[in-house]
């Protein structure tokens, strides 16, 4: 009996060491549209998928750096892996730009105030002239992240950027296209939070700040086995980008799993041919409604399988010949 108890204790401790981000994943899923508490099997599967995606990104980024003749991974190596998703690249560019703004503001103020706090203080208490000067400084410090494979980087002379009516640099076609996806996300978030109370909205705002890496850099390095996958030690910018991409992976998996669950529920409704009166009747031992069931592990597995399917563009490159083709893991 004692040996069996020791085995159970050791197995539970090993599971807790392997799965370290259950609260963060639950918060990310809640922000992405899952209103119920997912079971442990679901969060464990998502964590395994995220870990495998991080390993795949590090492997491909390391191979890309080796082709450049470098041993260390750069920011461009990671962005190159998601270059086809313009909306995600644009969000990552914005994230890196504002991170640089906060860093410069923190260095300028001696590290006493965060960049976001400076913006709030300037807009609240400073006079108009100082606000305009501060706005010009902040505008000057918010640099645009340029990528080597951009069209403007293929010319020896710098290409003049298009200015808007206010004299600033206007968005290009990629940013305009990516902004549509961002606006769609903001619209869905507004529809979800419109009927929330103050306490619910505060909880939702706190869940939006969930991260795999924020103030957890050492734990993330151990969890992802970065020291084993890369020869050099990635800097803090690489870890921050991985934290941004892991949040995106959980969000995409949750949104796709919700679609799979809704399709399954609709198929079950058609199969059982229930009427509205039958649906409203509730009995003591009836199972919960389909819309109240949380996302199961099978929904996440099906969502991951859908996201790993070959795109029509990839099939066209093989002239739609089909057959057995070796494929690598797709970075979500």
C-alpha cells in the first residue's frame, strides 16, 4: 500500500513538473472565446502542442541562422517563419515597436517610470505645448521594424515612405490588410465584453495579460528545453517574441476548436432531430447542454489536424498530383 501511494505521489509530481502553464492557458482560452473551465486533459494537450510548436520554431530558426552563417537566432529568423500571415506579422511588429518605445522612455526617465505610465501622465497633467513636444518625441522614438525581405529593402537607395495628411508615415498595403484582421478581433472582443459587469470586465482584462514568458523567462527556458535545442543562449527579445507567438498559438487553437465543437453539436442536433419543445425540457439526470460543455481534448486534436492540412497553394505547386509527400510541422 505504501509503495502504491509513493507511485501515485511521484506520478502527480511529474505531471505538475511537465505541465506548468495550466492557469495561463485557461486565461488565454477565456480571452479567445471559451467561457467554460476546460478540463485538465484539454489544457495538457494544448500545452503539449505549444511546446512542440516552440521546439519546431527554434529548430527551423536555428537552421535559418545556420544558412546565414550565424550561430545565434535573430528576430528576423523567427518572423520569417510566420511571414505568410500578414496580420500576425503586423501585430508582432507593433508589439516590438511599442516595446522599443517603453524601453527608450524607461531609459530616458532613469528607470523610474514605465512607458505606458509616461503616456498617461503626459496626456493628463501636462500643458498643450509639452504634450505636443512629448508626442513628437514619442512619435520619433516609435521606430518601424523593417524586415530584410520587404520590397523596400531590395533597393540600394532608401525608398521614400508615403506620408499621411499629418506629415507622418502612412500605412502600407500589408498594414492595411493586416489591420482588417485586427479590427475583426477587436469587434469580436467588443461583442463579448459589451454585456459584462465591471467585475467581469476586470477579470477579462487581467486574463488578457496572461503570458508564458512575462517574468517567467527562466521557467520558460527550462520548460521549452531551449538550451538543448539551440547552441547559443537566445536574448530577451527572442524570448519575448516566443511569448507573443505562444499566446497566438493558444488563441488560434481555441478559436478553431470552438468551430469544431459547434460543427459537432450541429451534427448531433440534426442526427437526433430534436424539436424546440424537447430541447427546453430538462430532467434531473440529463447531461448538460451542448453549448455549456467546455472544449474537450478531441476538439483541440481535430483543430490542430485542420491547421496542419496542406494549403491549396502548396497543392498547386505539385500540380495537384497527390501521393505520399513528406511534410514538416506547420508553425501555427
